């Protein structure tokens, strides 16, 4: 029951669902997610903590960089089904399509430059 409630809580916010959809294409650094969502770093950090608690995403640190990716194949079946359900339900809506387009632009920017720009405000 605890796992189910953590997953449903994680899926109850549009920003977190957008993050999950963005991560379908692979691992992203926090700065890229901040830029995509146009949210404060603290807000994105809070979203990522909730997604991690639910087991929907995994964190990898490399030096000062933090990278997130969707939970892998070793994730519990409930997590895999939840991720599949998100993609099937909203993966093709207008917001998701716009996010995919915007993410392509963001991925063209050097991540160090992007993080520097975000810190400068």
C-alpha cells in the first residue's frame, strides 16, 4: 500500500508528470529540467525528491552534476506499470509535444553554459 500511495502522490502534479515524460528520452541534468519546466531550482528539487521516493526516477551524481533517469527494468512491476500508464495517457498531448520540442532546443545548449545562465538569473 505504501508504494502505491507514493506513486499516486508523485503522479498528482503536472510538473512531475512532465519530468517523467521528459526523461523518456534518457538521462537529464537538473539544470536541463529547471530550464524545461521554468520552475525555481528548489521546486524542481522537491519534485525530484518525491519522484525518487516513489521509485520512479534514479539519481546519478558525477562530480557537481546531478543526473536523473527513469527507473530501470529492475524497478518493481508497479513502478513500471505506472511509468507506462503515464506515457500512454498523456505522452502525446499538446503539452508533452511542446515539451519535447523545447527539450530538443535545451539539449543543444552546453550543460555547463546552461547552468551558468540559470545561476545568473
